[in-house]
């Protein structure tokens, strides 16, 4: 686990799969998890999806969860090397309803819609956020979204955090969904972020190559760890240095949950305003949420085969924070 200064020395063949967003998950049991009950293990592994132990037990009984390809009992004791496959059932219909919420549409045709998501907006309904999401707004705006992800996440092929702003691509049919998901899996989608971090970065550019997994003390948090983790790579380049702060351009090579936030904390340059991984909440420069903006998004159009790239400026509060630093 290290930060290196040469971003070119990466072996794509060693990269782990893009995190699944279509309801299917697969992982292998490690030595330290041997002996755990299946239902207890699943409740912890799927904590960020608000899956209870009783819900896990129900899915096990219905065959939605298998161990080494077999339907087993909830109290099954796991062994090192066991392969867990979870195929989550589609949520009950009518839980995600159309809502007349304004959307900033950057591009739209019959296959794809690209939006500029504001900070504070959740991408799809989940526990604690049943409405007011990007999906609710899309259901009002579009009549034709891909149904691959079911009624709760129609058209959604990737996510950005609630308190991260910026570009999000959405599939309007299954052809587009399959194509965009494959591009994400093959790491050919261009995703560049602007981030303001605490500390003065000395390296002009580099690569953070460090695996990310759940924190043992809190399963909703992520940390750099070798245990039960996924390969994660983030490239960075300094845009501007300030007194005690640095503005960075970050490029994702993989797309793990909270990847940029975790990686920047790991190397000692947490994001300004990050309420979870920032650690310096008293110096937010007026930011309400992390100073992270997905400003550039590029992909091959699913039907035409043309490469398309979109750019949106940083939001006003982040611009204001930068102006404060520039006038010091």
C-alpha cells in the first residue's frame, strides 16, 4: 500500500472489478472470517445497504444467497475460501416515485442523459432517503430509463456521494446500460474530480495504489486495508497550492465506495469539509460537505461509438472557498 510518483507504472490486468451496482455481489471468505455464521456475516457485509440479520435470513431461505453455488441455511458456518454470491431481489415497486425536482441536464438523447448533481442530493432512494433523490427527479423528467437495476435505481450505472457534486451519466435503455456498465468495469470511462484538501502537497503528481475495505469498528466506514478489500487506484495532480491547503485534480482508475475520500485521508491530505474522513471540521471554509466535484466525465456513446466528454465548473461554495484562500 503506497503512494508513488509515477502514475504510468500500473498493470491494468491486476485491477479488481468495478464495484457492482446491479444487485449482484460476490466475494470470498478469508481465514479470519472462518467459523462465522452466514446470516451474521451478511448483515455486516451489507451494512451500508441497511440489510438486517432477519432480512439476510429471508434472502438465504429464498435462494437469493448461495455459498459455493449451493442454497444453504442461515446458520451455516463459513470456511476460508467459501464463495458467497448475493443476487439481491428487486425492491418492491412504487417505492421510487416521480418528483418534480429541477435537474441540471448537461446532455440528453434517446440513450443517455448526463446531469450535474448538486451537493446534498442522494443518487437513489435508500434507508433514510426515500425521496428527493436523483432517481425521483429522473422519473419525472424521463419516461424511458433502463430497467436493469429495478425500480429503485432505474438507469443508474454509477454513483457519487451525497455531498459530492458533479457529473453523473444515466442509461435510458438496456443497451446503453450494458455498454456504460462495461466501460466502467473496463476502466475506460474518464472521471476527473477537483478536490480541495488540507495540507500542502509536495508532489506535483502521483498515484495512490491502496486497497479499500470496510472498517472493523464501523461497517459503514471504509479504510485502506489488506483484509477483505478491493484494489483501488487514484491518480492525482496538483492544480494550485495555498497556505495550508492544496487544490488537486484527481482521476479515478477504479470506482470504490468513498475511494477519493479514503485515499486522501490515508496519505494525510483529507478533503476540506468532509464530515466523515476530514478530521478538521472547524476549518471548512464555508463548505457544507466535502470539497469534491466530479467536473469531467467522458465515455463512448453506446450507440454511435463516438467518444464524448463533458465538463462542468465547480459549485459556488467551493469557488468561494478558493477565493478566500487566494486573497489571504
